[in-house]
C-alpha cells in the first residue's frame, strides 16, 4: 500500500514537533518514500509547507533516494 501525501504530512508533522537527530532520520525515510511514490515536486512541497529546511536542513530539490554504488 502506497504512502498517501496526507499520511506523509501527518507523520512528518510529528517528526518536526520532536526535532531530534533520530527524527531527522525518520523524516528522511518518509521523504524517500514520498519521492518514490509521488515524485520530487511532492517532496519539495512538503519541505516548504512543513518548514523542513529550517528544522532539519532539507532543501527543495534534494533527492532522498538511496545512492547506489555502481562500479
């Protein structure tokens, strides 16, 4: 089942309220899922709406997908 944008916003709001290093990591994982399911525009919108740049340093345009080691 896909993560809806409403549910992602709800989960991210909790992470913002707590705002620790652990919550930053949780927020990254949520944004990774949003990016995979809904695309970069949805991620950027959540970053702006919830002030994630101010709280966690996440900038619009940043990718949250894991980097793969290709050799």
